[in-house]
C-alpha cells in the first residue's frame, strides 16, 4: 500500500509525465502476456495461482474502483459485474469473488478482458488530461500506487505463467528467445563484516513506498556477517546429497511436517533425468546451472539449508543495513533472463542483493513500531496480511527494476515456493 499520507503534493505539470508512465506500465503487462496462447490465459493451476486473464482484468479493476468511479464525472463501467469478479480481497469495497475459483471464470473471455483494459485506459487518459483540480494531488498519488500495484502483478504474472506451463506434460517454453545465462563459475562464499548498533530501518520518506515500509524507526542490530553472494544450485545439491531432506534435526517442526506431507525432496521445478538434474524454466526444461542461485525454495527449505551450512538466515534489519549503501543493480525483468543467473566475482560488498531471487529472511512480516494503515479500502492493501508470513528482500529476475528499493518488504507464507525465492547466509561476527 502506498504511503499516500506522507508523499508531497504533486504539481499539475507532472500529469503528462504520469500519463506517459501509465501507458508504459500498462503496455508492459500486455507484452508479458503476448507470447501466451488464448488457452494459457484461463488456467488456474493451484489456488494461489491466478489465471493470466484475471491478472489483466484485476489491475484494470483497481484503476476503475479507486480512480475512475470516484473522480471521473460521468464514468460508466463497461460491465458492472466486473466489480465483483475482479475484486481481489477488498472486503470494505464489495464482495470479492473467491480466489481459489478464479479459474472458473470462463466468461468474460480473453478478448473481453482486453476490451475492458482499453475502456479503462481511455477513461484514465481523460482523467489525467483534465483532473478535478481539488482532487489532483490525491489522483496522482493513487495513480502511482496503481502503477506500483500493476508492477507487482507483472511479477505475479510471470510466477503464475511458469507454474501453469510447468504442469503441462509437454513442458512448453513461455519464450524460446530469452537471453541466455552467462557462463560464470562461482568461487567459495566469502563473508562481509557489519558492525552492529542502533540503526534506522524503513523508508525515509523520499519517493514512493508502501505503507508497510514505514515508519522509519530505530532498531538495534548485533555485529554480524553476510555472505558475499546467494546460495547456488550446486551448493544446494550438496545439501540434498548429504540427506538434507531426510534429517529431521535440520528442520523446524512445521517444515519437517510440510516436506513429509508434500513429498518434497528438491526445489520446485527440479527434475532428475538420466542421472542429471534439470530445471523447468520460462524457456522450457533446461539442464541445471550449478553456479546460478538456487530458486523456488520455501522458507523452511532455506532455513534447513542454513542450519546444514552452519549459518542462519539474516534478519530483515541486517539485510537492509547491508543493502542500504549498495547500488540498485541486478538481474531484473528488463535483463530478459527471467531466471536467476550467476554473478561476476569478486565484488565490492555483497553481490546480488537486488534481483535474481527474493531472499528469505528470518523475520516475520509484522508492523513496524507506529505503523498505521490508511483509512478506507486502500488500507486493506498490506496491513491485514501481517500474520503468519515471512519477509523476503531484494527483488528477483521478474521484478521491474524501477519497482525495487532497499526498504521493500515482500512477504509470503513459509511453505510457499512458486515465487522466485532463494537465500543468502548470515552468521554472528
């Protein structure tokens, strides 16, 4: 949820730039879906996955519900039922259609959803061309929130498309023209030392941030060490070979129950063929790149690996201390790998802090001291999910580069692993 309350009142002269940005972000979502066949748009491969068609409609619904209906005089929805079908979880706005049943929405069809997007885009252009003067500042802030929300769904689209295609026995590629990974060998992990003390954590107030990144507050951090890079597939294979999935002493109780109930013995999308490991990627089934960061592991798997390696996962405060002075460079959506890749070594400071994979931390997703959600329906964006989830940091290979920052808090339940999630080791100094 955007920290709308603390952002500066925008100038009307910025409206043209915002409209250009609106069109660019909207076009990116459609470009992500362009390689899909019509049938790909409608599959829901598990309850946590949404059909691509639903994503395209929902992010249009957001602009309609929170901008066009309240601020564009005379706006008429293309179809009033869309307000129910494509509401994700805003209980104070209306009655959301159940998430686990989104794959049952065969109508409206894919072409109808694209017409809905065009309808919303035309109306948004009208609104931004001549906004009600008394509401111009709030409109611009909500548009920025809507664009950040759409960028979140661009990553979700790629996560869900990958899961959908991975269920197909044909193991089809989403795109055969993705940029190949560099052939790099990773050296042994080195450690960077960080001095503890009272540190300021959270967003400082410049530029956009979601409300869960605020308020900025003081937190004591002990001296610690952080690995200079992410854990690789090859290193994770050593954990598997050493019986990592069969040793109860390495696992949290809930994690041990999870892997035995689900039958996990390797990260999601790994397959063993002819005594060699392969991985399902958005470019199809590929031999496992041993030097690339391990991906699609749950918090439980990340925590177990860290114990096996004689280390631990960093807290989110430790991660932010390490990342706050580092440049925001990495393997993002725009890199066009859509897969974690090895990094060049050596590196000044920890490498791969941004991009490649979301990094599990040891921190529960809880509110910062003094956190207050916004009033109204927009206050449902983040605050009500602050239970039973763990924080991930840094973005991934499917995250738009402009969307990430050092204070960004992603969150997932600890058993989830269809997101692009990996790990970095930490330990006491």
